[in-house]
């Protein structure tokens, strides 16, 4: 999972003026990914290409995303 943009304190290469973090993922089939957790930030996951399975269609503390195909994802916090 690559941090591609975010607020100053997170240390991203591309600095944004909003309290947001943007991650990029290129996952292979059957990989399990752990979602980064930042206090007071709620994850929003967008599937750019391919497909993913989320346990019970929810993302809560400790949940992971498992790709069913080679998948490109963007995660916003």
C-alpha cells in the first residue's frame, strides 16, 4: 500500500491542505490487505479495477480486504 498524498503531518510526497490521506494499491488475486488506521479518520475504499471482497460489506477495526482478481484500489482516509 503506497501513500501518495496527504496532510503535512503524515509525511506524504504530495502534500494536501485537507485532512485526508490517499493510498494506492495494486493487489494480486487472493492477497489480504490491512487498512491503515489513523485516529479520527474513516476509511473510504474505491475499487478502480478488478474486484474485492470485504467481510460482511463493512470496514471496521481489524477488517481486511481480500482481492478476488488482480485489483487496483484507492483508499482515502
